[in-house]
């Protein structure tokens, strides 16, 4: 069920009988029709085991199950909303940025150290994103939050992308990420730009970058 953009901070989704979707608790702004909202205990198709890591790290975001027949409008905190339509690939995004997604997508949890080893963990701490990130895989749509809007940058084997870690929002596809240091003599004497670390993304896919360095 693809999302329809109402404006930069609101999206709309059609809910059909026999189908379900998930949303952040408190993300529903309005709805029409016979739609129900119930707390999700397992956190999506990933089940209880997919949430253990995030629960231990206190990084889980409560979800609601949305079912019935009607139209639901979503938004949260006045943040900008970006949508992604997945056709089988994996979307990597922080749980607190996930606004809503199709129940057809399989939700999981990835330890940051699995991409980039120790530096992957450092990246999670440096960006304030924690030690785990949420994955969505399959065919369906997802809506996530950002500050100041989002730009999609293609990542190819020939052209990796370097992103300010604070501006990174999410990525999709077969993309590897690692944190690289950009310290030079200017940083050592206090004359640098402050961009001491960069997030390098390589492989094949897309990275989503927000127009701000603010956290949610």
C-alpha cells in the first residue's frame, strides 16, 4: 500500500481488509472508515526475537498495528516525511525514524558492528543512533522521518558516497558503510571545519541524507 503525500509533513495510506500495517504510536493524525489501532507486542513480522537486541539496548520504539478498511493520515512532531517503495531489497533505518510501513515487510534488527566491525559500533555512538539499526525487507512501502527534507543519492561501485554521520538517515540495497577519520593538521591545531568523521557508503543502492545535522 504505497503512501500518498499530503504535504512535506503528512502522508496518507489506504488500509484494506485482510492487510495490516504498522506505525509509531502517536503517529496517527486522522482517519476515515473502520480502522483499528492496537499495540504491537512483537514489533512486526520479525517477531519477539528480532526485538531482543533493541530491548536490551533500550532502543526499541513502540509500534501500533493498523487494520480494517479506510484511510489513515500519519505524521509526527512536525518532521519531514520521506517514503520508499521496496521491491525485495533491504532498507536500513533507525526505529525512531520509522513512521509507518506495510505489514508485508519483514522487520529485523542488525548489530552495527556487523557492518564495519568496531568502527560500525563507533559510528552508531558517534551519530547517536545506538548499537542496533532496524531493517525492513520485502515488497512494500515505508515512511520515515527526517529534519529539513531528504535527498536520495545513488551509491555505485564506481562512485561511493561520503556523508556527514549526523546527516545520514537511512540506506537501501547492497550497501556497505564504514566510518572514516578525516583528521589533518588543521583539525589538530583547531582550524578545521569540524567534519572530523565521514560515513563512507559503497556498493550498490541508495543513501538518504537529510538537510540538517539535528537528531530527532
